[in-house]
C-alpha cells in the first residue's frame, strides 16, 4: 500500500507516466520494451485509480496478511505478480491474432489491477461475513462494500480493466487449487532475513511484544484495604441500644419489719443508685448510708412519722404515674420503680 502510493506520487511529480503503462504495439512488438510487463504494476495512472486501489487494499489485504502471515503473504503476492504478468502477455498475444479482438487489450493501463483481484479471490474464500442486512428485502452482507469498490475498479478503463480483473481471479483460483502446488512455496530464507534487517526498520516494523512467562506474586492487601473489604454496607436502619448500667455491689438495708429488700444484683433490669432511688428509699423509710471518718458507709434508719402516711400515699400514686410515663418511653424502658411495702399502706 505504501509503496504503491509513493511510486504513483513520484511518477506524477517527475512526469514519467508514459513509462508505466503497457502497449503491445509498439512497446513490445517494435521497441521490445519487455520491462513494461512488470513496471505497469508499480504505479496507478491517476489519483482516482490510486484512491480506489488503496481503499481495496486496506479492506482486503490486511485481513489476508493476518491470515497467511507476512512470509506467506509476500510469497503469494510475488507468485500472483509473476502469474498475472505471464497470463496478461499471453492474452494480449491471443487477442492480437484476430482482427475483431486486436483492439481489446492492446493498451493496459498502469496499476496493480490483476494483483488486487487475485487478493480479492482469497478474501472471498477465507474471510467470513461479519453481519447481514436487508435493503428493500434484498439480503446483503458487510462484504458488499468491497465488491462495490472492486466493480468500480473493473469498469474504470473498459475493456482492459475488466479483462485484467478476470485474469486476477483466475490466478487466485489457481493459487488455491492443488493443481500446481503453489501454496507451499515460500520466499527464500536469505531474502526474508535481508528484508527483516534492512527494509523492515525503514517501514517502522518491529517485533511484537513478547508476553512474560514469569508468575508475579499477588499483591497482599493492606490493613486499610482489608478493613474496607470486610466492612458490611447495609441500608437497614441500625437499632438503638440502651446502655445498661454497670453492676454495683449489693447494699444491705434494713426495713422496719426486719426484711432485707432485694438488691440490684437480684434484679438486673432495675437501675440502682441515683436520685430516684434515694427518693424512693426516703419514701419507704429505708435506711440510707452515711459516711464515717474511716470512709466505710454506715446505715441509719430514717424516722417514719405516722402523721405523714397520707402524704406518702399521694407521693406513691404520683410515682406510679411517673413510672407509667417512663415505661412508655423506649429510652427509659429499663427503668423500674420499687413497689412500696405493705406495712406503709
């Protein structure tokens, strides 16, 4: 592709287009310029032919080269060039023998038309269809665009280009057949090494990147990443928990009847200590601790006045109502008030 574009541009710049086309008369028959049989493949006649040829080569040559490989593809192009050149010369001589057909192929326009159609035959046989579609009920595939470009090239310079297209398709068919065993031939190894050493660097070609076979150690997750991985993300509402009070040592209290009230350890759901307990202790007449010089609490009995029993009952009723209010609140659900003793009623 690149060489075809460069030679076509160079031929146009230096005005040597008259050296790249082929005519049986007078170039071959009188002047014996047989080198024209090969030179007419290297450049296109005009810019429109170059544009169509580049579009076709881009769509068909790249898939075929990837299928064949570089060495086999180069061998195929070289064989196709030799066979197309030979068949073109034979057809020109055959058509020259008749007065009715001598003007059909006397002039061959410059351009690799026959080589392109040899590649098209490989494209038809090897490259599968990617997708199908319908236009006005007619089923088509993605190859329709390549066939449209090929048709445009084959009718660009009638009738010569049409004959060259048929010759190119026959050459591609001959290469695929087992008649001459052409598929097994390859370019000599010395020529391949020369091209890899001197020509490939000029074209920007390089060896493909080799993938490493070493097993790399796995990256161990850090503490932060492991904590993030272990974190559970949920949209559920987190239930509110009420902290329970710490356990307190049992406090020995005396009642007027000689009974010991239940301690906090016996009722873990009750909250011990605080102002509410002290107030309830005073209402029930229980003993409350008093400090001493040694720091050891001593208990003293609070005096119980019978004249205040009615007031105590009223206060107990208020306390019961307060306990109902406290029980209705979820935050203070664990607060339970101590029931009064029977001897106070």
